[in-house]
C-alpha cells in the first residue's frame, strides 16, 4: 500500500502540470463544444437568410449553457431490451477516445499535455479512431434496427476513409521526417513552407477523408435523418446523447488540429521565415480589437439592460485578449511568451477556419448515397492517396538529389501533384463511364 | 516504483479481462473484454518503452482487427451464443495443457534462478530520455535487417486480403 | 525495475487463458478471439526480452506477429461469414461436413 | 422506416448477409414521406424489389362532403386538398361549376385568376424544391425557397387575407377585385425571382452529388407514364409534351406565350429540371399578364342561389402537380349530386412502384420527393 502511495506521489510530483491541463480540458471542452455548436448554428442561419438562436442572452450567446442544462435534466431513457452495460459504456468510450486524442495535440509551442511524444501524431490518430467502438457498440446495444444499420454504416465508413486519411498523413510525414508533433511544426519552420503547399493533393485527400471520418455532411449517412432518423444515436437521450455529441465535435477539433499541424504549419504564422512580413504578427490583436469594437457598436442596439451589459463584457473580453496578444511584442518583460501566445492564436485560428470549412460544406452540399460514398472512398480516394504517396516519395528523392530545400522543393513536388491530379481526373472519368448501369427494374409481379 | 505500479495495474486488467473474454456468454461482451485486454497489453508495451508497438497495437489490433470482429459478430446471429453451453468440452485437455505450460515456465525460471552468479535478470531502469528514439530504431531494424521478412509479411497480407474477399463473397 | 519473470508470468497467464478459450469454447468467433489472446501473450514476452537485451529485433517480430494476426483474423472471419451464410451457425462442433 | 413488427430479429440478421428478403415499413411517421404516406417496401438487402403504398391516413371524405353542401359552400373545401396549391384547386372547381352553369368569367377575372394561379404554381414548386433537396440532404435550398414563397404568400394575403387556404375565387369570377398595387407586387416579385432561380441552380444543377443522387434514379419511360396516367411534370419529364394549359386552354392561358419544358429520360433529375423551367415559364406568364389587365366586372352574372341544370361535366386544369380534374354531376338542386375529383398526386403516386424497383432505400426518399405528392390530395 505504501508503495502505491509513494508511486502516486512520485507520479503527481513529476506530472502535475499535464494532469492539471488534462483536468482543465475535460472541464472546459464541453463549453467549447457548446460554443462551436452555437457558432455552427449562427453560420448556418446566416447562410440560410435567417437569424438563428436569438433568445438566450444577446444574440443567443448563452444558448449553449441553456442547451447543456436542458440535456442534463432530461430523462435518461434506456430501451427495455437494451444491453445495459454496453449501452452505458458506448457513449463513454466515444468521449474517452476523443478526449484522449486531445492529449497528444499541441496548441502552440507552450501548450501540450503529453509533451514530446515520440509517436505524437500516430497517437492522436490511433486513439481517436477508437471512437468507432462507441458508435458500433452503442448502435448494437440499443437493440433497434435504425441504430444497428446506422452503426454498421458508420463504422464501415470510418474504416474505409481511415486508409485514405492515413495515406495522406504519410505524405506530410515524409516531409517532416518525424512523428513528433513539435518536430513536425519545427520542420515546417525550417523549410519555411507549409506542407499543405508542398503536397496539396494529400491535403485535399485528408480534408475529404476527415469530413467522412467525423460523419459530417455530405458524408453524414449514419445520421441521415431523412433515412435513418438519427443513426446510432436514435435510442440515446439526454446526457448520453450529449456525450455522443461532445465526442463528435471533439473529433472535429481533433481532425482539424491534425490537419493544421501537418499541413497548415501548426502554430506558425503564414510565411514564418519571411522577416519583412513580420507585421502579420499584428494581425491577431487587430482582429480581436475589431471584434471588440463591433460588439461595442452593437451594444446600444440591445433591447434589455442585461444584454447591453453582456455585450459590453464580450467587448471587454475581446480587448483583454487583444492586450494579451499584443503584450509580447511591446512589453520586453513578457517577450519570452511571444511564441506561446501568438502560436496559440494562430493554431486556434487555423483550426477554426478548418472547422468553418466543414460547416460551409454541410450547408451547401446534398448527401451522398451509401454506395456512392463507398465508391468514392475505395475507387477514388484510396488509389489517389496511394499514388500520391508514391509520387511525393519520388519527388522527395529527386529533391534530395538536387539539394532542394523549402520553397524550392515545390520544383519537384508540384509536378508530382499535377501528375496526381491528372490521375485523379482520369480515375473520375473512368468512374463515370463504368458507373454501374442501374439494373432494369425487378420482375414486375403485377404485370 | 512507478513502473511497478503501472505494470501491476495493466497486468491485472489484462488478466481479468482475458478471463472474462473466454468466460462471457455474450460474444459482444467477450469482444469488449478482449479489447480491454489488448489495451492493457498496449499499456504494458508502453511501460516497456516500446511506444511504436504501443500505437501499432492500438491502431492495428484495437482499431483494425477488433473492429472487424465486432462487425462480424453483428452480422451473424447472436442468439446462438447466449444459448450455448460454456465449458462442456475438453475440460481435461485444457487443464493438462495449461499445467504443462505453467510447469515449463516455472522450470525455466527456477533453473535460471539456480544458476550460479546470476539470478533472474532484471530489466535495467533507464530514464526515458536516454533510450534511443523508439520508432526510428524499429524502422531502422525493420527496413535494414528484416527487409525480406517485411516484404514477405506484406505478401502474406495481400494473400489474406484476397482470401478473405473470396471467402466472404456472396455466391451467386 | 521489474525482473523479467513478471512479464513471463503475465505472458503465461494470457497464453493459458487463450488456450483454455480455444479448447473449451464452441463459438468460432470466441475461438478466434482466444487465438488473438495467445498471440498477444507471445508479443509481451518478445517485447520484454527486447527490452532486456536492448535490441529492437523483438519488437520487430512483435510487429510481424500483429501483421500475421491481422491476416488470420481477416481470413478466419471470412470463413465464418461464408459458413454462417450456408449453415446459419457459428458453433464449431456443427462444422462437421467436409464440403457443403 | 421502422421494421415491420412481424419480422423478428432473426430475419433481419439474415438479411444483412443477403440471404432473405425483408419487409420494411416506411412511414406513416417518417420525416421523408411528406405527410402520412406509408410505404411497405420489400427489400433484398438495401435494394427495393417491390413496394406498396398504403394511403388513407388523411382521408376526410371531401367528395362525400360535397354532396351535402351547396355549390358555393363546397368551394372552401377544395382548398384543403392540395393545401400547398389552394388557388389552383379553387380555380379548377370554380371553372367546372361555371361550365356546368354555362357562364363564363369576365376577362378581368380570368387574367387575375391566371396571375394568381401561376404564382401558386411557383409557390408549390418552391415548396417541392426545398423539401426534395432537404430529403437528399441539402439543407440550405429549403430556406431560400421559403424566403421566396413567403413573398408569394404575402401577395395572396394582401389579395384575399389568407395565405394558405385562400379560397380566392368565386364561382363566376372573383370574390375580391385586385388590390391597387397587385401589378407592382407581382412585378417586383418576378424581377427578384429571376436571380433567385439561378441561385438554386447554382447550388444543385451542376452539383456532382446532386447529379449522382438524381440522375438515373426513378426512371419512368414515356410509355409507362402514359399507361399509369401520370400527368404534370412527372409526365413531361418523360418526354411527353402534354400540358392542359396548351392542349385545352382555360382561364386566360390562350393569350400568353410560354413554353412547355420536357425532359428526355424521365429520371429524377429530369423532373427537377422540368420543374425549374416551369417556374421560369410561370414567371414569364405572370409578367405578360400584368402588362395588360383588362378593366371591367370581376363577377359574371350568377344568382345568389346556384341551381345548375341537370347534367354532368368534367373539367381539368393543369395544377402544379399535374392534371386536376373535377367531375361534377348536377341533379338540378342546389347541391351537387356527386363530385369526383381526379387529384394529380394520387394518380402520380401509382408510378412509385415502377420507379422504386431496383433502387436502394435511400433512393426511395428521393423518389417520393420527386413525385411531389401532397397527402391531403392523395387521400382527400
């Protein structure tokens, strides 16, 4: 017993910082996810010529909290023939996998829970892939046909697209030469160019595959409400349902972070090595000031006093963040924090853009049919990504032969990407031709 | 000290869930406990500082093979599993095999311990940052010394893939 | 640090449990899962020895074993599906025909 | 899409392996069956090998009610059949009774009727487009469509005070004269509507996913369409150039120039294209009509009490969904002896089985959407 206590103490003494960070993330992430949902609804409303949530707080800013309270106090329904143990376990598994994956991510050079993990990006990808079990088991445990079909669809989709996503990651890793997240970003700094520019086809493949992996539209078949009600989540309600929701959005953040780290330069500002572009550093505080000023301008238009105060508070928050962002550049005392603070901003900014793109697609595109989705994955994305890995590998070899570095690597990788694109178009063309002719209608029994 | 606690923790989980894997009636529960056992084994790998193997275990075993298992379990009929007898057959064979195996390892450990001048070897405690970077080391070994086996393994996987497709294909 | 015996005993325990599963269970899926347990037990030993001797060869072999397990699972489950489609059972002792 | 309760889990398990066929019950409480349609699907895996539409969940006995109401009293009831195209229903009924009475509406009434009916056609097609796109997974067109539909409903509201079940016309002409700015409102709407149609087309027409989901899905050949009695866009998409507005002109349609869009293959995509084009044509008709609205009375000379001479009449109009026919028998009293309605949705729904066979369950949703049925009209 004493040994255990001693070990625990030792552990806590050594790893107190990551522990605290982890607890903070578990505590704060639901809130973040809630606001991501609010932002999604607002963006959706904006694109669809309406207002979105407006009732709770000014411009619906407190909506996530109201939603959370509603979900928590909802009745917890467990279907009668459900497998109680698995029904209980499945959402927890989903969330656990998603949250665990966050541990490996680095939000700026200063914020990383599991620091310097040798297998960094693989850890993130591998652990987040375990979320499938939450889906499959949840669908099975509900003992409902909708759920089971949704779960099977979902897992088939995840497994299929993971291959393409993995191949796309390999391209980025070829440039980085390391799995460690810090090293990957450092490699992009050394090269002076984002890997997404060096391997655009890989980035594109990862983009599509990551949408499919997070079950977002146009690949949201598992929860296609016009066909399967809510897929694997059909029988879940209240808190359990919100756990699934949390896992889904956390997964979105995770894939966006992976893409940002590997393809979009992580926490580096655009053109990290170009010194005459250093004024870009002033963009973050200016952006925050802009948002704050906008909030101030909106304040007099709020109908209720509480809402005005709230709007002022939001504006104040924006100004405070702007102050924090600008401090490392102006105050010499906090200069060492420069990279940490601005890096965190850039990382979050890029992740937000990536997620915004997800949302944009969701509101624009119709939904694939399941066979079309599978055909897209297996006949198009996977071959394309494998060919792309080959071509990028060749480009790398040629590049090393001529001692190409950074931007000049584009000389070899852009032909590779162009060839990959041509092949992609070729595949698409043959796809179109070989699209299975719909078998003429089954024998007519009424005839 | 920390190492030991971690080892005992994961070992206990692995053994308990392994036992539950073979004793549960419901195949889905079996699969869940097998996943737990595999994850605990991954933990043991991590404790042994084999990070690359840890993640391969998670990605391939848990994320790949077990998903396949769960898939197939859901495709085939589950009711059979619930009605079946659990340990009706070959109880004695099982007992015999396990005793023999236990005796072998026991003998081995006992004889090693008896050897003059050395006891059972103990894994040296090396601080984590002194170890060579694990994935790089594995990659080097895999692609230099064991390149041929690696290629053969890939052919094996190809064969297995074709075999699986042929087996599972719907005969028309 | 721990003596190697700990790992060997853990491996042994998992191996024996796996063997018991293979020999006594009737459900083919569970038998396949027990085989995975056995392979896993072997992996533990390999990695432990690799750590003992500071040689990554053990880990490489563990990798090969995992690849093999993947192949085995794929073919095994393919057979189970084919069998289930024909006989509607996954019980081992009902697989008593050489040809169907 | 709840499984039929009679299939136990064993059946389903086998079907997942493709061993058996399965009866799947879609509706009546299903988000994509557009109301209370219930479809029994016979499936092989996810492929439909047979289907049966179970209707009647919204049956209100409209035709029977007609026998116990006077001719005027019954007019509001027809609005409740195809409740998303109430104006067209009213027009058909009023014209049928006018035929029976052998009176004709004055020219001003005819033109205003045409304008309102064409606006209603646009509104109905907009509703169809939004829900059809929503079924296939595109969320946004629905809101755009409703935005435009709202403008049309505002015009209706200004004209007769009601938005949905308008009861806009009267036997013999109009109940209300056009309000002062009707022309202006219609013109403003038509001007604004042109770029909006382009918006929808930008979102869908060339979209690969949309093409994949609609091209080759639910093919109905011209021969089948005619044999099944399909009318409206469903028939025209199969390549048959049949539009009652041209074939047997009613209201003021003979005064205006417009095209009849036809498709070629008769798949879901063609039906989509045909309806999109129809919206454009309706817009053109509206523009032509407001150019020159004749002055004069709005109501023909019909008595307070309508007593048509004994006889029978069949009058059909081109409603947004197809041929809407009224077969009215009069026995010379104030109440019709029998009113039989030929609703386009009901007849078009017959084609469902033909169209769904061989497709996947996901396509069934698209096919129900493309038929553009309104259950109020199917069940009456």
